[in-house]
C-alpha cells in the first residue's frame, strides 16, 4: 500500500479548492442549511483572505484534508496598537484523523504567525487539547438578559446601510469600544468585510446599535454592540430582544439578569516585538528566558508560564502586576 503524503499550501495558490475547504469546515462543525461558513465568517473565508487560509492537501487525490483560517487584527490599548492573530475554521477530515495532521498544520501556522503578532486567540471547547500549545482561557464577558418585553425594531443588514448610518455606528464603535476596551480596530475596509456576514442582523438605535444572530452559534445573541449610555442604555432601548454580550459589568435594575463567561483561548507570543507589546499591556518589562516569561517588577524578576501571564493581563493574577485586569471586547462579527 502506498503511504499517503500531504502537501501544505495556502488557499490563494489553489482557488479551485475553496469550495472543498469550505465544505470541510461545514462538515466538521455540523453545519445545517441555510447556514454557510462563507457567510457566517465572511471576513475569514472571503477572497481577500485566501492567503491566510492554510490547508493540507492529499497529494494522491488532491483533496483538502485539513484547514486553519487566520486573520491578523490590530487591537488597541491605551493608544498602542497590538497585533493579534485570530484563528478559526479549524478542521480535519474525519477519515484522516489520528495521523497527526492537526498537529502538523497547527504548528506550521503558529510558526508562520510568530513574527506578526503579540497574542494568538481561538475559540474552542477543547480546552485541554489546546493547553499543549499554551492556549488558555482568559478574559471576561458579561451576559445580560432583560425580563421586559422586546422593543419593536426593524432589523437591517449592515451592507444596506447608507453612508451616514455607517459612519454613525463606526463612530460609536470607536468612542464606546476602542476607547475603553482592548478591542479590534476597524477601518472602512474592515466594516466592508463585516458587511458580508449577512446572517447577522443590525438593530439600529437612536443612540447605539447591536447586532443579533450570526449563523448557528449566535442565535438570539446580541453580540456586537455600542451605546452612548452603556449596557443600561442598550437594555432600555432593546428590552428582551436577546441575550446581550458585553465587556463591562454594570449595575443594572432588578429586571435585568446577568452572568459571567470567559472570552476565548489565548496564547502570548515570545517574539521580541510581542514582548514589547506585552510589556505595554502589563505595565512592566517582559522578557522570555528558558521557556518562561520573566517580568521585571521593582527590579525583581518574576518567572511565569503562559497561563500565569495571561491571568495577570486579563483575569486576576496572583502577583497583582496590574491594579485592574484589562477588559477585552471582541464583538461577534470579529470572532472567528
């Protein structure tokens, strides 16, 4: 029997395999009609991002057997731009599992992104598996549910907005997300890319906005929102229009219920550029020696592993290197 060989490539070199790659992702995540990967994750799956979609091809059959999509997004925190590598659409053909293909592709992708990012993030319920590659749960996200009736708001599509309304929501995003949270920057091109996610409907409000639904994962979720008056303003204007995901923990009236969940699986990078960015986020100089992050605090070095430094940044670290953890906001349109 001839031993199989697998070729690594990026999808822009094999555009004829786009449909195959999309089908592989949909099969792996049990997509059901009418949902489509190419719509729900349009910025990741679109033509402009093919060079960031990594695949393994069975050399014998020219079949796509593994896929990982990536996007480098510039986040902002206290005036500093922090590049973050976002990974999604992670899939391996069910018939080819158990051969180490995921590890082969995943490690190649991580290496390819090493010089480009300060942090990596992905979303998965396979927490223990990804710990092998130093990915750990970090960041907090608050969920709000109103017991009041939903307000009647006609849903819109982002791609159908006029230029005035587009600029209004972009301004709200800059003022009420970027200026307060560790969050992705969005230029006009980013908003155009997000407009391709037609499975998400826009609820446009007098002083804010919220997106609701997105494919199978975010049905009934208000997941990408900004409002002049924060959570209370959103809930007042929306009522029980869905479960709101928000970065801030606000005091809310008794008719609004809240709980807490975590944002995603993060991994801090070790490239010199990344260490400089991590130093900005942490407020202390960060180096990497002998497989540990070393943080200089009052001229005293503190050795930490990946999980510990993420806790110092985004949760409640035992060394209390920050007086307050960094608040993360990644809207559902950006999550991949």
